[in-house]
C-alpha cells in the first residue's frame, strides 16, 4: 500500500515540476521575444505588442508562483506517515473510490485502479480531513464511507 502512496506522491511532484518548467520556459520565451522586438515606424503597434508580452510574462509569473507554492506544500508532506484520521498525504479508501490527499490533479490510473488525487482544500477533501475510518461524508448528493486509511 505504501508503494502506491509513494507512486502517487511522485506523480504529484512530477506534475508540479512540469508546471514550474513550463512556466519558466514561457517567461524566458516572452522575455526573449520582447528583447528581440525592434521598434518600427508604427510606434503604437510596437507598444501594444510589448504590453501584450508583458501581460503574458505577468500571467506566467503568477502561474510559476502558484506551482512553486504547491512544490513547497508537497515537500513538507510526509507520504510515508500513517494516521488514525485522514490527513494530507493519506490514501483514503471509500465505498465510492480511492482518494489521495495532496494537490488537485484529478483522476490517475495506476495498475488498473483509479485514484482521485485531490487537495485537502477541495470540497470533498475538506470533508474527509480529520475523519476516521467508518466516518461518513456527503458530497454532491452521494454518501461516502471511509473504509480505511493508508
């Protein structure tokens, strides 16, 4: 069971690393494009283009910051820990699926099983947090019973 938790944790880290790399590359490309752009006789067109590039840099910088926050969050998690109640890093078996509480990625398939990688701040994640096995939570008109926690 811990092998699955570790694999899900590693998938989360790879996902965040990819987001960081993509945002960093987009920022570098936009800066290069902005620096390579030479002023033409159509001054307004030049200024509009530079403003649009700056907006793109700002948007990518925001995405980079969010991805870096997720990485810090994951680095503070201890996926090998096991708890009596649902915590970040828990693998939660319910009657309607298996949830891994970390960051919001969505459905992940491993070894023929589906896992829902969710944030503890998501609507269902917030209901699961601090619940013990046997507890019931309701989400979207569906009752979930926590069968076990790994």
